C-alpha cells in the first residue's frame, strides 16, 4: 500500500473530532484511513506543552518542515555524487 500525506482538511477534521472526544479508530473509519495513520499523526504532532492538545495548523507546519527537510536538494553535493555513483553500479 502506497502512503499518502494527510491534507489540511483531514488534519482539521481530526482536530475537531478529537475536540469532541471521538477515538482514533472512529476517526480512521470516517476518513477511510488506517488507524495507524491517525495514531502516528497524533503522536508526531500533539504538543505536550499544550496539555496534549492537537492543532491542525501546528501539525501542517511540522509536516511541511519534515517534507522540506527530506528533499534531495538538501543533501550536500558530494553526498549526492556518492549516492548516484552507487546507484549507477546497480542499474542493468
């Protein structure tokens, strides 16, 4: 199964449903997502400094930052060269 990123709309839905006391399994069913996706989202993006309250805005900013950090253009050029050279030896 191919992963996908949660949308802002989905994060907003998670926030509102959590505020209403709905559990993770129910939210996952309603969004037609694996329960693990909801669990991971809440674990990664719930701030303990705010008494464990989930914020969709904060979650979106954190996720955007993680995606940006993981981009290949953030890798130093000499590391990119090593990776490309190693990959080229495995091509048919």
